[in-house]
C-alpha cells in the first residue's frame, strides 16, 4: 500500500508564549492574540490538525506553557497584502530627491494590516511616489522608517530611496533623531521637567495594548523626557522628547505615572480623572472630549541629519485644530474657573 503524500502546510501565524505564561488552553491563547478570528474557527483548525505547538499538531484543549512556539498552519499560502495605490491627499511640508516630510492627520492608519487593507498612509504613498524602498524587504511598508499611531497627528519622515532608508534607519537606531511631541495629560505634574523610564511590552491581559514592566522582566527598555509647557489646573500641556521609540510609548508611560493622556480611551484618559464632582465641570469635560475624540497627542517637531548632505534639518508643525481648541477651552477655564 502506498503511503499518502503528506500535504504541504503554510504558516499563517506564529506566537511565542512569554516566560510568565500561565497554563492556558491553546484556543483561548490564540483568541487573545489573533485579530479577526473566532473560537469556532480556531477549534476547527485544531480538529483539522492545523494548530501546532513546537512543530506538533495539538488539540484545542492543549495547555500552552512558557516559551511554547504556537503556529497556525493552513493548506493555502498566507494572503499577500496587495498594496493598492490610492489617491488620498497628503499634507507634504518638505520634499527633495531623498526624503519627504509630511504631517499626518488623525484617523489615518500608517500601514496595511488586519482590518485596514486600504485607506492607509502607505496606500497614499504608493499613489504619490514611485519606487519607494521596501523597509527590510516588506513591500507593505514602502519608505517607512518609523510610524505614529492612528489617532496621533504630526510629522513623519519618509525615505524615497535605499540610501535614505539606510541612513534614517541608522539614525533612529542610534537615537540621534530628535522627536518632540505635545500632549495634554490629566493632572498637575509635580516637577517642571523629568523623565519616565520603564520597560514597555504587550500587556499579558490584553494583547492590543502595551504596559510598563517596572522591574524590566518583560518588554523593551523605554525612556521619555518631558517638560511642562502650561498648567490648566486639572490638565497640563507637556512637551515629550523620545529617547526610545516603543509602540504607544508616551501614552503608556504617562498612564504608568497616573497622568493618562486626555481622552485616550485605550489608556484610561477618557474618564474624568481629576477635578470636582460638580455637574457643570462634568459637562465642560465632556464637551472637551467631543471636541477631540482621540488621544491628545501631536508629533510636533523632528530634527535629523540629511541622508545625503549630513546637513541638520529641523521641522516644526502647528498643533491641529482640535487640540488647539481644547487647549484654549482649558486655558479659559483655568482663568475663570467656570
């Protein structure tokens, strides 16, 4: 009797369990880590022999342990994300043969991913510029050397060729690029300036958000410097300088020191964290939330050496209208104490 030919399987997802992983059924483990899926789909994949742990097929009740390598395999190759050029307007403030500096608006996702295959900054870049270099060979990230969150506004630098990509990536790696953000945060910071330090990694409870691990057992080293620009009683306007560039760094660092960004729903800033219990004040804050329906964060300035000439370039941007309006409202509140 002939042996059956073993079907070829293609890896679609790969997740390594943290060293602090509590024993957890593999179906529950994957639900927490894979977007756009359901427990039924995961359980069916296990029945079909498509869920592997340490290269062996497992059932859905397998208990994941620390350092386990969990992969999800299917008969078809992973769907390639086709990069569709789209005529989306870009706010370009500087351009030459090597780089582009643009001002990203709120609500724009930087690159395609689950649930965002179109309408991203990268779709716009593919339309407006030809032959942008792929970041690390990733064709879905042409020209990108850094990113800012969907609901954060502000300055980004784009590389137009391989030389610029290499130079800018090295400057980011060496931390010689000066990036400054303006943020509205809850509360009065005790000091006029200071630094927040603490390893940042994915939350062990919710993989969609980051958290600070103060003892450094998990995550990556992260440091944020801040300076208070203006105080409004229950809210402060701060300037932040990034020493490292971790995902959600400013947002999670300020949550860690109990000064979440104003209206940052992922990090607790969309509640009234400071102030009185008067209904008039509550109405005032809710009006402000409506004026800026996102975290109050703007990538304001950017300084770096030009990839070709080594000339120091510095760019600054105005705060977006929603942030300016909310600051003005709080400024008036601080004066008149409504």
